């Protein structure tokens, strides 16, 4: 099955009991067994079965199967949020005293998790521009256990050369984790280019309507856990093979930190997936039109959209996303005052801290997501005082452009 067919039919068998054509919401915390022995066998992994929704749930399992297929991966664990996915995946790999090499233009929440929260537990992060593979290579040392990048940096809007980075991490036997939230499996399957683990915040385009939080960890099957740098997972790999990392997460880290999604939310993600391909096409077409329009505006500077021929990574956009630049773009006005006035003048676009919604959303990153960052940290991710980020929705693009034309803030 191809992309758009998998998004609708992937991983799910019809409900043979009722004939329902939609995966049911199994709103049950626990699962009953006839005998104590049966439940004991499931706990020990000697028999398959669901135990408790914090570990696994039938609705969530259906979502995991579909996402794994769409990514061409060996398996998936769905989480309560994108941050939950990154937390569980990273905590499943790193120990105190070890470090992560991460792209410098990535999502503010991930920067905070790595620097502030994981930093408290002795995990260090080295920041390097993700579109400069040689700097990534130079930053890796004997204590590096993970390289973390985003497909398109949010908010920096830079595009990483995944294949080149994967060559480096493979040579050093370090897993490459790629956050594909802003591209989704509709635009790229990072595993095809050598990524080992794919991360999604499903709260964004996969949900698509701003109605539920969620995340996902996909193991692409590229990393050889048996001969990897992680003793505990290598030991497990003797029994679990390429499922070792996901087994380690499900039976330990994911279970212990409690980042399971609500079954209702998994249902909403399954529904969102059905229209993902069609929506992403519209997001990309609309964003390109808006980027072109903004580029022609007098007071607007530095329109950053990877789908524009003028973007410095446009060759990467062609190579990895078939030329489609996604639904996000940024641009700069003279200063914070001008940016605020512009945002306040919008009638259609909503001022909100989200992306990937059907609705067009705008935000002033410096005063919101990056509020608590130092000037130096903001500069590293390319967030200036006049910067505005737009998540271009799937409304009629003429209406979006009309909204952006609006009365001048002067
Ligand atoms: C939103 C986002 C996250 C975090 O996801 P949540 O679901 O909000 O926890 C991670 N990475 C990227 C690129 C994001 O845009």
C-alpha cells in the first residue's frame, strides 16, 4: 500500500465482532484474565496480551501499528505528547555523564528538556548547526550516545542533510534520532535515509485539528542494537532482536515515567492520519503561496521557507521532501513593536502557540516560546525580536493572503 492508503487502512484489522469500520475507543484501564497463571504469563512476556493502559492499550496499539507502517519502521510507541516521546526515547538511551549532539535550531521545548531538565541529571548537550554535517561530526566524542536533529528546524527553518548525518552516526555506531513533527510521514520517511529513531509530536499535523496532545517513537530498524553502544539494550537484543529498544522502553522507561496517551486521543490521531496526505499537500501549497507573497512585501525581511528557491537549503527540500517545504514559515519585521502590531492586525489568523492546525496560526517566538531563553540562546536558534512564525492553515489561500495584506501597522 502507498502513503495515502496506509494512512487509512494501515495496521488495522476490521472488528470481527461488530463489523465496525473504525477502531474502537477502548476506554479501559485494565484487562481481565481468566486465571492468575494467564495474567502472570502476560506479565512475564510469555504470552501476548494487554495488562494496563499505562503500558499498552488496544486503541493506542492500532495507532502504533499504523504509524510504524507509514514510517516503514519495525515498531512504534505512542505517547501522551511529543515531549513525552522525546523524554522517554532519550531517557531510554542516555546515562549521567554522557552527551547528546543536537541541532541548534530545534524546538524550544526540546532545548529546555535537554539543557534544563536532563542537564540536572548529568546529561550534557552540544549544540551544532544541523545543516552543517562536518560540525556534527566534530562534536561527537567518546561520551556521545545520540545525535538529535529535526527534519526542518522549528523555528530556524533549516533543513538537515539526513543522509550525510546518518553516514557519520553509522560510522561511529551512534543512533540518529530525527524529529519529523513538521514534515510527518506524508513528506518523508527518515528511515529511508538512515535515521534510526523517528519522533513525532502527533499533536500537530497528524492530529491536524488542534484537538488532542500526542507523540510517537518509531524504531526504523536501522540501528543494530545487538552490536550497539548500549549494554542493557544489547543484552535484551539477544532475545528481542531489533525490537530491543522498544521493548526496553515499553517494559521500563515508558512504563515507569507514565507517558501513555489517553485512548480517546489515540482515536483522534487515527482519524487525523486518514486525511494527513491530503492536508499536507494543501499546507505546503498554501505556505509556498504565502511565502512568495510575503517576499514581495516592502517592510518584510528574511522570509524563511524551505520551499522557496531562494532558501539556502532548497536543494535539501527537493532531495528529501519532493520539493515541498511544509506548512511553517518565518519572516522578520523591523522590531518587536512592528511584529506585535502586525499580529494584532490579523483577523483570520489566530495568535496561538501551536502548529499544524487546519487553521492559520501566528506567534511571536521571542516573547513566548523563547521568553525564558537568554539573548545568546535566542540568537542560536535564529529568534530575533522582529520574528513572526506562521503555521499556514488549509483555508482558501486567497483569504490568508488578504488577511496578511490587511491595514499596514504604520
Ligand atoms: C510541538 C513540537 C514538539 C513537542 O510536542 P508536544 O506534543 O507539544 O509535546 C516537539 N518537536 C517539535 C518539532 C514540535 O513542533
